[in-house]
C-alpha cells in the first residue's frame, strides 16, 4: 500500500476577512476532491485572512498511480484562475 500526501498553500490576495478567504478557497478544495480520488482538507492557516494551507491524500497499491495522481493535482492547482493562487507545494510518498 502506498500513501501519497500533497500539501499546498493557496494565497487569496483580495480576501479582507476569513469569510472571504473561505469563499475563495472552498470551491477549489471541493473541485479537487471531486475531480480526483483524494481526501482534501484545509489543514492550517485557519486564522489568516489570505493564506490557506491544505492537503490531499491518495491511497493505492501502485506507487506510479499515486505519483501520477499527485502530479495531476499539482497541474490542476497550477492552472487555477480566479481568487486563489498556488504558492507552495510539497509531496510525500509513504509505503506501508
């Protein structure tokens, strides 16, 4: 079993409140979870107005599949247009 973790940071420069930040990022996180077989959640930056730290997790028996899914999710996030901008990305593969 291979677990892939994608951690990423979204910047919402137009957000002037936590509510505005969540409105801008909620759709991004939902679409990512709908488009890819991954669990997606906000994991940090809860009290920051313009920064959202999030993570996506994928589990499979095939390391190449996990790596491919993480790469596809990164490409999807890099192509974002709108209020949220991808600023940081890190990935990790764990074999169990």
